[in-house]
């Protein structure tokens, strides 16, 4: 915002002529007496001509001399006010010009003083318009306000600009320029005071300037940019979605208007991306978020070094934290933190944008602390929040937000360490924030909620009645202020419900409990909140309703389980879904299926308990298995519909099993410099979009299928009568571990579920045994006598807790010893029973799928066997193992892949040709990354769990995995997902799979396979069948135990999964 610099007009001349004129006038001045009245006129002429030379040469000495000469002329005085006005005008203009060049503070005060003086003189006599005086005066006042922040300066500037608008004709450049300057002044007054009406005035003036500006005018891009930015600012304050929508449309118009080579275009694209981010945070629409991230990455490829790049890095980081909050992808948060650090490195101290990105960095570190539960991460977020506040002026529009952020961080620290001082400070900060916002401000409805939360914490700590009264008041205020469609409504309703339930526990007043239950229901049914926020509300509802013995507990558990499935399914890939399930921030919720089943058992609803466990466990396998739903019956009714389902489900499976998903920069912040182009493909963004598109298409197809007669339950959770068929060949024993209560259920194919109660300390005993065994394994090597003793003790205690009561019940039910049984444990370690032939299954659906198809056989009736062997120095027995198997099975039925041929691609290509497969190689367990667990093949190539899961092997029967860790769970907090190589082989199509629960000894592979295949192909036996594999394994482990005398650790290692 600046006036035009107008010098007194003189004839155009060459510098030589100008110099000679200056010399001539100086000679005349020297010839006059010092006090001669004409001397002022001569000095005025010299200054006027010197100003011409300054315009040509830009020599600062000339400008300084012009000001000196003009000032001296005014001090001497003119004999006519005409010359006085001209001299004042030229001096003011020269001073303004020097201020623009050097920013000399004293010049600005003189400029304002002189222009004010001029505004009172008879300008019309000289033909000067008041516009030529008032406009630079308004500009000078605006500039002084910008330097000193004196409110009276911006108010005077606004008053002058309003007067000027009445002096200039509409439709002229002066009119829309002045209107634009008025908008700038209103906006700066808003920034100084935080009063939203001033921002509204700015928006109106920007719009007026834009409307009066011709479409082809060079100022139009500036006006478009300014009105869009003002609208975005108003959205940040008031949250009116129309503002951010209008801002986005204007930015798009601006981008379309500018030439593609215009250097400003990329920055306008960055601002457009920011509107996408804002719209995502308002609506939760993922398309907005992904557009923001993609646009930021596009601009990042093009932008040069500098402050704007730092702003761009910070904006991208902000959007990536949003993606982390939506999906729980640690990669997003890691990149966000790196980008925030890189962005902040480039901001000079005191830069007005620096506090905004410190705020984002603090929030990212807070999110990291919630995931890691590391106090140092939380302390970092608190320190950053304090630093941000120290840099934020008292009346800054963003100060309420920054006070609120700090209070949230302090509230979390209190929850971790119980220091009430954190709550006290949080309350003080929140009261401070409440004084800065007015009705209608976006934080006017957020602050009461967090005040209520902290007052409630203080009430619990001190018991002061005043705190609970104020907390309830603020909770009610917060809820009454929730705007329609607010994403955080479920969180607020749930928190208020928790507070009321606590009151009930203290007072036994039923009205508190009933209101609490009603609020929980509203929270889980609120359609605009995220599925994961509603899940947390449902979990709290179920827990509290159960504790209070409220009749809604079972309903709450049912809703929570449905939301649990949906929240996991949000991840675009199984890796993203697994990362969410394994996050520490949802630790309590992972027990939801077991807790729900325990409550159903407590209520006597055993069949529903089985349904709940099936619905809530092994979600990743069941989600992928549902995409392979058999469609034979549907094909007979509507082949085209069945084909459409198959096509979409196969495309969707390809997306969710994508490997090598990239969504973050694996570069430390200190290496992100101005020369780095962060523009590699964000495949996570691509997968989100593709999964969303395919999921919508699949939902439509499923709705059409469900509309067909007889298909009403297609793709719905399996009812008990279907799950019961898993026990057609023998009972399935389900051990449910829950902190509330633990139980054993026996499912039979045609009889009611049998319940076996457990001791009250069952859960704690089993978890203690599991921890003890796990810690011992970490401390002692394979075949350690110490570990063998601990393992034996563990199995003996497990037998007393589980095996013995199950065996007694099976005898009571008339199931003879040596019969087959299946075990489906939850959240615990496996065990073997000596009295029955035991197999395991991740879920009842997995077992049903293992028996779902009748398999054709070769003419000989014997299955063909694929042997994958990879001998090395540590596995010297692999060659003899494969030879022995060939001799037992018959060489005509065996294909071996070893050495150079043993590549992942070759193995996958051969698997469909052979119903049986035997692996004899290294198994690799990737702690915390189960999808990367693998068989180690030639040249250290890995055949991973995900590669196997992607295979579709309808003819597969039996897989023997003579490799380490093939049925071992990684230590990632998700045991109920059963993510190991054995389960992957079962999912890909193998009916029966033999795996190992930990590392195995090389010679055991040779001996066990000899005993196993010897039993399967024993002389006089009929055709070998995978259905005999469980008995053959039991036979082999018994021989390993009795004839070889191996330790317990070695023979108990092998387990059977499936049919």
C-alpha cells in the first residue's frame, strides 16, 4: 500500500542540461544576500531540478540534498502561499520516497505532519486534488501503524480512505485501488484487535474492489488473491464453510487466470491446497485431504529456496498430521515432524509466520507422544507450545487456539503423572482464552468443553463441589454450542457422559446414569463424527454400562463391534490396517471382542458370544477372505452380477495387499535442504483414492445382491448356525481371555454351546505365564535347560487351567480320546493336549473355508508334492531331508525347487500346480512387521507373508513349513489377528498347514518329516489325504519325543492348523 510519488514537472532534458541548470541556479543563489526574499524561490527551483536528476540516476545523495533544499526554502518562507503549498507537497513527496528506500522512522513522522498540514490548505487554487494529499497521508498512516501498531493511525487511515472513495469516480483505477487500500486497513485493524467485524469489513471491501476492477486489469490477480485470503482467515475464526468454499473457488479462478509460467501461480496453488486441508478438517472428507497433499507435493517440486518454501513445508506437514489422525500411519507423522523441523530452520527469528508452524510442530509431537507413550515426546510438545505463546501478542487472533493447545497437552501430562498443577495451569490458560473470544468465534464452543474436562479432573482430585457444578455447566454449554455437522461432537458427548457416570458412582442418583447412557447413544449415532471417535465413545459406553449393570451394555457392545470392523477397514491396505490395530493409542479397544464375548457369556448368550468373537477377531484375514466369497449359487441366478462382484473384489484385494506403500520421506530433517525436491510418488494417497472408489462400487453391487431372494444375509456377519459348521469333524474349543472374566466354550456341530467356567484369577495367571515364557525366551538360546524348565512348568499350569477341564468336559460329552479337536484361543499362548489330536484355527470362518471345496485328484489318486529347499551352512540337513521325502512319497509325485531355481517368483508360479508343498529353509520373523515375515530363499530373496496371502490356490491341500517361526506371532500387540506364515498359507487355500511356534533345530526337520510322511504314506494305507495330517503330526512329534529323546521345547514346537 503506497502512494504514487509525484515530482514537480519540469521539461525533459539530458543530464548535461540538468547539471548546467543546477549550477546556474546555484550561482544565482550565491550572488544574493543570505536573507534575500528571492532566495527561497531559487532553492525551490534547485530542488525541483535536482529531483529530476535523482529520478534519472537514483543517487541517494541527490535525494538527501533535495530534502535539505526544500526544507530550507520553506524555512525562509515565500511571499505567496502558492509556492508554500508546492514546496510542502514536494518535500512530503521526497520524504515519502526516502522512507520507502530506507525506512527512516523520523521521515515517516514528518511525512504525516506535512500531509496533514497540506490537507488544510486551499489546494484547488493550484489545481491539486484532495486525493493527491489524502491518499499518501492515508498510506503513511498505514505504514506507521505497520511499524508501531498504534491503533489511532489505522483508524485515521480508514477514515481518510472512506473520504477518498467519495472523491473519485466509480469504475476508475483510483476508485478500486482506494477500495483495496481500505480493505487492507480493515484487515490490519482486525489483526491488531481481533474484532471479527473488522475482518468482515475487509472482506466486503475486497469484494467491492474486485467487482469494480475490469476483467483484464493487471490488478485483478492481486484482488482475487486478497479476497480469497481474507475469506480463508474468516473461516479460521468463525468456521463458516461457505467462506472456505468461496476462497477455494476464487483461488481456482486466479490459477486459471494466470499464465502457467507466472511465478506466483505455484504459490496460489499452495493456498488452494490449504483450502482443501481446511475443508477436510471441517467435513472429514478424505478427497479434500488427499488433494491438499498432492497439490503441496506438486508445488514442492517447483518452488525455489526461501521463506515460501519453508511455508510450503509447514503446510504439507500440517496435512500429513491430518492423515495420521485419520489412519494412524506412523510414516505420515514421521514425515510431518521432519518437515516441520526443516520449515522452522529457515524462518528468521521474529518472523510473523514462525509461531504458526511452531504450533503445528507442537501438535505433531503431541500426537507422537500419544502413539509412543514417551514422556519426553509430551514434554517436547509442551515446551514448543510455551515457546509459541511467548511469540504470540496478547491480542493476536490465534492466541486462543494456542492457549487451548497448551491446556490439552497439560491435561494429558496430568493423566500420565497425576500432578494436579498441570490441571490448575490448564484451567488458568483456558479461562484466559475464554476472555479473548466472543460469541460466534470458532473457539467459543471449544473452550467450554476443555474447561469442563479439567474442572472435572480437579473435582476428582480435590472433591470441591464448586468444580463439579462449573464442569457440568461448561459441558452443557459446549454441547449446546455444537454446530450442525461438527466432527468433534462424539468426543464431547462421550466426555460429558463419562463425567455424569462418575457422578452416579458417587451419588447413586439414577438420573445421572440415565442421562449418561443417553449421551453415549447420541455420541455413537452422530453421523458426522469419524468412525474411530464413535468407536471410542461406544467402547466407553459398553464399559461404563457394564460396570453400572445398565441394561444397554449388550447393545453398546454390539454397536462397538460394528464400529471396530469399520474403523479397521478405513486403512487402504492391510499394512495400514495392521498399524492402526497395533497402535498404543487404542490399547484398551483391542480387547473389545473378548470383553463383549465375556459379557454375552455372563448374560448366558453363548451363541452370541461366539458370533462376537468371530466378528471382532482376525479382522485382516476375514476382510480379505470376504473378497473371495464363493459365488457358485449366485452365478446360477445372476452370472453377470457375480462376475461384477468378482471383478471389483479382485481389484480391491490388489489394492489392500499392495506392498512397498510409500507415504513419507525417509530423510532426516537436517538433510532437507533447498536443493532437495520432495516429489516422489505418494502411493498411499493413490491407494486411498482407489480403495475409496472400489469400496463404493462394491457396496452398490452388494446391495443389489442382498436385494435378491435368498441372499439377504450376503456379506453380513456370519450367524451362529453357520459358524457351528466349523465343528462338523470335531468340537472347537474357544478360550476367551478377558480382564472382566475368562471362559472356555465348546462348539459342536449339532448341539448347544457348552460353557466351562474358569477361576477368577484365570486371566492374570495366563497373562503372567505368557509373559514369563516370553521373557525367558528372550534371555536364553534354543535348547536352553532353563527355558525348557519354564516351558514345561507353563504347559503343566496351562493344562491345569485349560487342558484338564476341557478333557473332563469332552469325556462327559461322550467324545472319545484320540478324537480330533480344534483350539481357537484368544490373546494367549498356545498349548498341546496329550489326550486329543489338536489343531488350531485363527477363526471359525477360516476352518469352515478349509473344508469348503471338494478337490479333484490325479489319476493315481496320490497328490503331487512341491519341495522348496534352500540348504546353507546352518541348514546342512536340507538336502537329506528333501531326498528322504522323495523316497517316502515317490519320486514321480515330487517336484523340487532348490538353489538358483528357488526364487520367490518361481515358487509362487509352481504352487498352483501342486496341492502339497514342503518348505525346508530359513523362516524370518520381522518383529512388529508381520507382513514382512518370510521364507529366505536363493540370494537372500524373501518370499513374504503378503506375497503368499496374495496367491489364490483353490487346489491346495497341505503345506508343511519346516522353517523357523512360521506359526509365531510377532511382538506387535495384535495376537488376535494371527498374522504369521502358517495363517497366510491357510488363507491362500491350503486346507492343512503345519508350522513352528519358534526357532527349530535343523535335524528336527529331517526326523519329523521322515516320521510325518512315513505315516502319511505308510504301507497298506489308502490314498494319502491332508485330513490325516493332524494325526500324522501327532505321531511324528511323539516319535521325536520318545525315540530321539529331544527336549520339550523341540517337539512341542510343531503345530497343525486347519482341517
